[in-house]
C-alpha cells in the first residue's frame, strides 16, 4: 500500500522546479513515515468501550449528548475531500472507490482536515455506496456524475444482489478505523452510512436524480417491493454503522441526502421505520447518533423520532426555527450555507456569529455546514471559521 502511495506522490512532482521538488519530497517523506508508523498499532479488543471512554469528555460528544461544553464543537461535512490540495495530490490517479478500500489512504485523508483546520472531530473517509459495492452490487462512482448502478432495481428478483452485509465484507473499514483511533487520541471519529431511502433512490434510478420519479413511482406503485428493498438496505446501513462503531467510532451519522423530496405523509408511511431499524442497530453501543437530510425542514421532528440524539439541519431552515420545532428534545447540527463560504469575510463572520448565537438555545449544538463543503472552497476559510466558532462560543 505504501509503494502505491510513493508512485502517486512521485508522479505529482516530476515536472516541478528543483526547489519545489525538494519541498514535495520532504512532504512525501513525512506522509509515508506516518503511514509506516501506523503499522502494528491496531487495537485488538474492546475497541468500542475503550474509545467511548477516551472521547467521552470531548466537546463534540458532550454536545451530542446535550451536556455542557467549553465551546461549540465544529466539524464540516465533506471536510475530507476535494477542497484540500493535499487530498487532490494523494488521490491523483486513484479512483474514488479504490481509495475507499485502502486503509492507508482512508487514514491519511481522514486526518488531513483535522490537522489543517483544528476541527473537533474527524469524519471517516468513505462513500455511502461503499457497503453496496462491498456486497457485490455492480456500481461505480463516475467523476462529474456520481454513483451509477449497472442493474437498477425494477422487480423483486433484482433484490438478489442485496445480500446481508457482514464485517467480513468491509474488513478494510475495521482496519482503517483502528488505525484512525490510534492516531486521533481524544478527538472523536464520526462514522457514517447512507439511509435506506437515499440508497434506494440510487438503486432504483440507476444514479443521481433531480426528481426521483422512478423511486416515487415504485414506492407508491409497488409498496411490497419497496418495503422488501428498504428492509435489506436498513440491514446494510445499520451493519455498516455498527462495524465503524465497534471498531472505535465515537459518533455515527445517518445521511438521508434525498429524503427532503418527500412530504411528511410519505416519510411516515414509507421511510421512517426503515431509518429507525438502521439507527437501532447501534443503540446498544452508547454512541450518539446524528440524522441528517437535505431539504428536510418539515421532517425534522420525525427524523429525530427515528432514533437520533442529534438532528442535522440544512441551510434552508433558520437554526432557531429548527430548534423550536424540535422542542428541546434533541441536540442540533448545522447549519451554515456552503455557498456563503465564497462570500467576503465580513459577511461570513456575521453569519457564523448568528448561527453560534442561535445554537445557544439548543440543548446541544454542533456547528457544521447545512450540506457538504464545495470542491472550489478556499480551505483557509474553513480554518478561519473553526477558530471563530471556538473564540465566540467559549464559555
């Protein structure tokens, strides 16, 4: 695995000027020393309880549990990714799904934003379709498109491709989480999975969709097939969360990226119980659960009731309104508009302060974006936001 990393990094510096080559080689050596140093430092027993005790006092875990904190914790969805030049260098010539199954790369990419931004948590580097790929679903992540499914779900026999997920399918995840918790110390690691509805949408549509028309048609037209599909996906999502939590993740997040396309009645009828099953899979592991979706302002209470301690709020809802709707029963996460990361600092500073102040009325607040970091963002902006939140929220 280290040899592959050498090839990628050497290729990235071949045509640079002499001085740049020296600097790049020094940086490459540092990265490889970190990768080598992780070998042999894998916890072998009781990872979940040991990790829970180690990170229990962190501001992020305490906020998720609605306990007092020294300052508002910060992390960013997609903080590990395309906005970082060190990420782009490491990923050169390596496909997304290939990167996700290499523990050495997963560890390094997950740690990059923690080092750079001083955020309060690491988010495990992966993709919501990784467990589907691991059980043998024929899919690929196409650059500029997203997940593309070779054989979309159309009838009951198509479900044969969805076998139950076990730890053996994703042993690379366990290895990567073990390596990460050894590196992170008392900084929490957040594990994640895609929710049944969002995974179902990809599987039914065959890829990303703006309108989810095939998904909605199947959901209403063949509810037996819909439930059979989501039952399998709930097992897969829940098992993927559990693998990460048992290996040492301190918090987990269930991403339901596209569920905001549904009205409340459809969410209750077709979706909520399946998300409940996925979240319940880790209920005995004493890890806080975050439930996040895009465009879900009308669904927030029901998403909390599905089995979360923290409800993620996207940028389309005022944080104060979300807190009021949730009635004090949940911590909240969010919710800076990712588009504002391109605004002048004065305007961004003002908005960050407003969100921090609004979050004070919640029983717990994890500062985040209302969706993921966009690839063209200046990463220094995220570093400044992290420092600002820490400064203005200090108790």
